[in-house]
C-alpha cells in the first residue's frame, strides 16, 4: 500500500512537472527577435536570483552538508539539465519547429528507461519492452508530419535544428539519470533544497554567459522588446525552473529510474497541447494517435512496476538507483 501511494504521488508530480516544462517550448516563439543564448541567459539569471533569495536563510547550514563532489555534481547537472540543454532546445525550436523538437525530446523516456533498467532492483528491461515500444511509436507519430511534410525553411536550417535537438536529447538524458542518482544519495538534502542549489549554480553560469550574449548579438532591440524578454524569462524561471524542477525532484525521490523516464513524456504532451493553442488549431488524427500511444505507454509502465511491487522481497526497493547511492 505504501508503494502504491508513493507511485501515485510520484506520477502526479511528474504530470505537474511536464505541464510546467511544456511552457519552455513556447518561450522561443514568444520572443523570436532574441537569440537562443539571450533567452537562456535571461531565464537562468532569474532562476538563479529567485533561488539565491529563497536559499539565503539556510545557506550556512546547507553549505556545511555539501562537499567538493556535491559542488562538482551541481555544476555539471546545471550545465547539462539547464544551460546547455536550453540553448540547444531553443535553437532546435527556432530552426526545426516545435513538432520536430518534440519528436526528438520524445525519445528521452526510451533512453532514460533503458539506462535505469540496469540499476539494482529495477524492473527488468524485457518487461518494459511493451511500454518502450508504445513510447517510441508515439514519439514517431508526434513528429511524422513535421518530418514528412515540406520543409518550412532551408534544408541546412532543418539539419542544424535536428542536430541541436539531438544534442538536447543527449544533454538532458545525462541530467535525468545523474540527478536521480544524486537525489538517491543525498538523504541529508531535500529535493527542494537541491533544486534551489541547482538554480543558484545555473544563475552563476548565466552570469558567465552575459559577455558572449552581448558580443554575439548584432540586432538592436526596443525597450518594449527587452521588457517582453524579461517578462517571458521571469515567467519561465518561476513556472518551469522553480516549480517544475521542484516537482520533478520530488518525483525522482518517489519513483524508480525506469518509471522516471516515462514521466518525461508528459512534457512532450503538454508542449504539443500548448503548440495547438498557440497555432489555434485542433490536433490531427495522427497527433491523436500519438496522444493515445503515449498514455498507453505510461499505463503499461505503471502496470509493470505494480507487478514488481506485488512480489515479496527481502528488502524494499529503493528509488532512483540505490545501487549507486
């Protein structure tokens, strides 16, 4: 019964995180006059500022709990899951469109679940094959129209957008796996505190990127445009980075890595939903099929984990890679 409650709570957190993270696909469309680097710097400056403000009262106590390894981990997790990932994602959306980018990011569950299946106590990969198959089919359906239809721009732009999307896929896969495993190790640091620490480190990285953003910018912008960028950046920082990451970290402490991977699908689903609202259209038949496949993928993965929990064990299964704790 306890495992069931943890699973339900974890899935709810995963859905919430996906709903908030889906907003990041819209941000590049809202401020197209600015580069991906400028948008990344803006978002993570606000994320770092908000995180530093919230963590300030407990900073001294929290800092004593962290050693050199933890700070190194925060550095590369902030880079892989935030700074580098969002530069690549924004570039992919601009060059290839939301649908193509969603297709590529839609393969995240497959990558994370395959890696997580090697953890001690994880559900065997053979039992996850139906879920992975449905996930892959859903991802293919999501982006099929964008890839099969006429290109919206030059072929070179499409190829670069595809490569940026693939880079974002690799970057966030590394983050998802590494972050889950670190959260499993850090029993003395809460998921919320880890999120704020990640935000503070990401903000520091954004500060280092400001000179590059200024040097590489060739266009001039009005005061209204800069205000719009600040508003979008602050909104994405609060909703996606602060609240979304907090829900994701909470979920990562409740669910095993094989199930964590499936939860990423909700980001893709909500990104598409927001895209339909932005484009003011209904989903096509193929997109409806994709929605159905994705939902069935998550349901089948939940069923596989429920069967695993039902089996008697001599020791409770720890979430998120207890083997590497």
